[in-house]
């Protein structure tokens, strides 16, 4: 099967993150086993989702070192989107292949799977590895499970190429993503007796304003990185809920915000000032009325940034393989930082455009698949003895 045929097959599996990806994983595992390979799976706690990892050894049998070709199998929902065709049936129109995940990022996976016969027919000087993960779209939850299993198996690849859609340009760094939920517990009262209550929504609002002030300060720091499309770290409140009725002082309010940090910045730089503000400004006022009042701050998603430091050899290798010689840094995050934190030098490079990811009528240009096919062909040649 060529990459287009593989992509049609992969799109046919509805691997929306809320669902299992096992049908896709089992199909790929069977294909690899029929090629004489030995893929292994690492499952989530519920056993309904899996990562897949397989090694194509070097000609001398070596399995350590080499390059991982990494992609996530899950896709975002299509709920509420207006599609011109069935999002889970590939449709080719005007040299574009439409379908959920076509760009993000089953296109890359399709090219990798189509290249397996060429990998097997080549006397490799170093091994090649294929890594497929689950739940990237909801916090990069699968990759750490797979990387932990790699460590148990004493497998240590040298490099990783994460095939997120970059239009086949090399992305050498990206921001991290950290999401938080802040729950404010006050005290309810009739709205005619507001002094007897602690209005959780109003105190949550004070916190949101303070967080926004921190966000403004991030834009004026001296350590911005103008190689990024957004050169500063960002903070954004995206969800809020609370209240029961207009005539009841609300006892509960929760809001969620995300922090997208530059690679050299830490989470503590943002969170410690928020914690200090809660302790010094928010809680004393709340507890003066209701001693039981409290604020809980929970760190949910933790996706590390990808740093461009110490990756010079990998950058040089990939630069020889791509047609477009631009290097870029991006605001979105991938599993690349997780691979890097495991001691594997990593870049992001894959077919398709991030601008159409997650949208209705997501597509990938057939020319992008062709470019990725050529890229992988040249990569295989570079590993030929």
C-alpha cells in the first residue's frame, strides 16, 4: 500500500480521543507482524487504548540508537462542525485528501507505514523505530507510558522525528502547555444578605484579573524569543462555571486557564505569584466571613516544551533531508518535549498544515504526502550501509 491508500485506511478508524484506538493499533500491529516485525503495545490503565512501538534493527542486529518516527493516533472531535463529506471516509478533491486526522496527523503515520517495506529491504547501519501513541490531543497522555516502557526494555533511541503537520519544515522548538483548574469555595446566602455570604464568583474574578495582569507582564520580559510566532509566554482563562441562581450568593466557582511557556521558563514562575496572591489577598478576606472558605489550585495537563539546545547533529541530519530549509519555533506543543526529556534528541517535521488541523473539512495536499514520502526515502538511504 502507498501512503494515500494507508491514509484512507487510517482515516476510516474513528480514533477520537474519547474513544478507543485499539482497532487502528491492532490493524497496524497485524501489518507489522506480517512483515516479520515484533511490535509491542503499552496500554492505558483502563486497557482500552494503546501505544505501539516497533524496532527495525540494524543489519548487525543492533536495536539501540537510531531514529524514532513518532505520531499520535487520536484525533479531535467533529461535533458541531459542518463537513462537506463524511469526516471518517477519505475524500480526494482537487489534489487534496479530506478527512479527520488527514493533516493532524495520520498523514505522517501513513507515509511511515508505506515506507516499511523499503526500510526492511535496506541494510541499515542504525535501527529505525516507529512509535504510535494515544491521547496526544488531550494532554499527551500516552507518550509517557510508552517512554516508561522503553526504559524498562532498556531501549534508548538517539533521535526522534515527531511528524506533526509542519508543511515539511523543521520545527526545532515549541512551547510547553500547562493547564490548571482553580476552585473557589465560598459561602452561600440570600442575595439580600450579601455580607453573610462569601461570593465565590467575585473572588474567582479577582483571581482571573490578577492572572491577566501576570499575562501582561510576560509580554514585557527581557528574555523573549522572537524566533517564535508568539515570542512571549502566554496565559489565558478559557472556562468558568459557578452560581445557582441570580438571588443566591454563589458558594462555588471554578475556572480553568492554560500557560504556554517558552522552553527556558518554568511553571513556578507563574504559579508561585498566584499562590502568594491567594494566601495574602484572597483567603484572608474570604475566611474573615467564613473560616471554612478555601481555594484549590490543581495542575492538570503538563506537556514540556521542546528546547532547541543540544540537538545540532539531528538538526543537521534533517536539514539535509527536507526541501524547505527554514527552521522555526512554534507556540503549539507536541510530544517532542517528552521524548527530549527522556534523553532523545527531537525535532518536529511532518506533512500537512497546522492551520487546517482541528477544523471542519480538514485536509492534506497530496503534494505534502509526496514530499514526506521523499523525505523518508532519503532518510532510509542515509541509514544504508
